[in-house]
């Protein structure tokens, strides 16, 4: 376990920052959620409108 | 001493032909590949590449079994020789197989090369779709998906290939590789909503780790299309059969994540070297019921549920992976990493393997930019929360399929920001350039330089037509010869294939 801890810490970038045991992120939860919501909107624009039809029509012959 | 590993990936892509009443996947696959090849030929300034070089079936024996017998004649033919089947200047094979377009990467000498020529394959499929769109009537489109299931019980594969020492008893391979395949799913899976197996053994499966676990019914065997075995015994070395075995791995998922493809190849390199060097010691992780364990692990998103071993004890998938990583580190310390692609790449495999196991143990969702199944979970969770969707909602099934759509701008994997290990420029170059460190260099460069003088090619030989004399077959039984270093200077110096063969003494 000691070896694992060590590697986790050395992989953290930067020398002056305080190294935290728990991975942290500079972005706040709300900011991340807003980004995800934008992504979902973007994805909705490329999806075919009728999900059920799309899924039903995706039929493949078996392969290896 | 473990032999240097050679790596390759074959991917059967899912295919849809839209805008037609009754799509035929075999015809669509042919149209797709032919569209690419014809544009390549047209783009070639000299027109030399219009000489399309086909595949040579001389050395195909898919009925040979690694356990020491042959089932010639008892299997349906695996190769449909009349369908489009081309060799590319990057050393790859691009063809129609089982109603799917298939790209078999050239031989690679390290796992990062493996990722690069797999990505080159994705780009070749993208270029093929674009070429087909230009040639098809308006309103029609052929779209390919890098996945393994149509969610209706039909599966198609992404096979890995590894060159290894033939003198190792096959039973030793099975003993150590089978537990690895069952447990690597926690980091190798591409994820899938729901389940396609006849029974889940009572488990409620909302999202599972892998695309393929539902389709495996046997532990060891020769089949690839039905009753699929966890360990496939097809014994076609495509190399000197006295020295080498090609382990043909059929159980993996087709990953959109480059990190996963890198780990899949890289970690297997270590595992096989450790099998060759008898490094595993007495500890035996053989599952009591391998197929049951395979599915149980794929269905368990907590990653914590132990499975039963044949010796009566229980372990978790993470336990086995940590144990294998520890052994691999010791093996590397003692033996160096020349056999697994060199110190730099080998160290990167170990670093990432450890980092992924640590994250799976502490915070799996932190791997959303590295593992397909985690990226999907993050996406599905966001949709479920925003739109209040049940797991069975068709929208999630749709997202699960579209994640694997290869079209730029349409692919969700691209939008989700997965970490890249190779650049677009490198991948673009690898579409037409072979890996310099294997025999793929000789194959690819000969095709580029002398297309009019090559009658056919396959993995371990090339047939030259020098005009006026019998066809000349050049054997390439050593996958790590025919490299840029060995034959490059002579090959690039010759003006025609006749001169090349004379100077090589072939």
C-alpha cells in the first residue's frame, strides 16, 4: 500500500501546491454540471429524433 | 527468456446502410471498402496504385487447434475468398468478413504502435464512409460503428493477436491468461446498457462493464462465431510454426478509448512474458466457473463482489489485477522490458495500469476520460438526472450505440473528451505508412513502391510477378525482420522489384 500511495503523489503535477490525498479539481460542482448540460444539448442535436426507431433498426449479422 | 512480443488488432465494424429499403450488410461493406480503394487509386499521381493487390490465402488454416489437432473440414469456411480483400500500404488488411468491414492492423512491435495503427484503421473507415457518400445516390449513407453488439444478441469481434514462444505448453497459457481475461474487464470494458445473455443469474443488469461478456459460453475452444470460448485455440502462427505461436484473443471489446487499447495490448505483453518465463509461481487464480465469473464481473459495477476460485477461496477482480501488476513489476526489474516494447513504453504501461487500478479502487468516476465504460456511465447518469430516464429508456440504448459512431462530429466518444495518446497527424500518416520495426515495413513499402509487380500478399509472404518468369513467393516467417532498419536502405534504393529481390538474394 505504501508504494501505491507514493506513486499517487509523485504523479501529481507541480511543486509548490499542497498535495492533497484526495484528487481535487479546480472547477466547482455547479460549473461542471453546466458544462455537462451544454454537452447533452449538443449531443441531442446530433441524435436521430426517434430513439426507439433508431435502436430497432440497428441490426447486425453476427460475426466472430 | 521471454520472446519480444508482436502485437496486432483486428476489428469487425458494425455497419448501417441508410436510405435503402432492404440494406444488405455484405454489399454495403463491399461498397464501403471499394469506395476507399478506388479513391486511393484515383488520387495516386502515377496511377500505379490502381493495381489493386489482393490477399493470398495460401497459408490460412483456421481449423488448426493450439491443443494439437486439426479440424479441417468440420468448420464452415472462415474466409470468403470472393469478397473484397485488400492489402494496404500501411501493411494492414482491409476486407469484408462475416457481413462486416474488417481492418486488421499491421504487425506492431509495441503497444503504443498498436494504438497508432488501430487509430489509423478508424481514420481509414472514416475516409471510406466519406468516399462512399460521394459515390452513393443522394439520400443514402453507410455508417460504421466501432462496437461489438447490436443489442439484439448479435456480436462481432475485436481480436487481439500476440506472438509468443511456441515451446510454452498451451495449458500454461490457459492457466494464467484465463484469470487475466476474466478480471481485466474492470478496466478493458467498453460498457453496455442492459444484457443480452439468456440469463443473468438473478442479477439486475442496468449497465455492464463489457460489450462481449454476454456472448461467451465456453472456457477453451476453436469457435469464434458461436459458443465462443474465453480462450480461443486457433493455431495459425502466420510465422515460423517451429518457434512461434500467435495467441488469437477473441474476448476483448472494441474500445474507443486509446488508453484502454494501450493497456489491453501492453498488459497482455507482460502477462505473456511472465507465462513464458514461468513467473507466476504457485498462486493459481483459475475461477471455479470461468464463464460465470466473467459475467458476474461484467455485471458488477461496484467492482467489489468476490468470485469463486477452483481452489475453494474467493478473490475480487481488483485483487487479481493488483497481484498481476506486482508480479509484472518484479519481472520487469529482473528482466528489463525489451520484450514488451522497450523501457519507455513498458514503464508507461506499468504506470497507467497502476493508476487505473488505484482509481478503480478509490474513485472510478475519475476515469471518465480514460475508460469507455466510465465515460458512458457519466453520460448516462447525466441524462438520467436531467430527463428522469429509467435505465430501460430507448434513449440510453441509442446513446450506447451512437457512442461508437465513427463519424467526426457525431461520435459521442469524441465529444466526451477521452484522453488521446497519439496525434491526428500521426494517425493520418499511419494510414499509408507501415510500422518501421516489423515485417509490415517490407509488405507496405513494396506495395507502395512496386504495386504493379506484386501478385498477392499475406501476413507471412508476398508473391511477386516479375513478368516473363514464374511467380516468385518471398517468405517472411520472422515478424521482426523485413524492418526499415534491415531492408529499408536497399528497398528504397531499388527501382523495381526484380532488382530488389536480386539484391536481397531472394
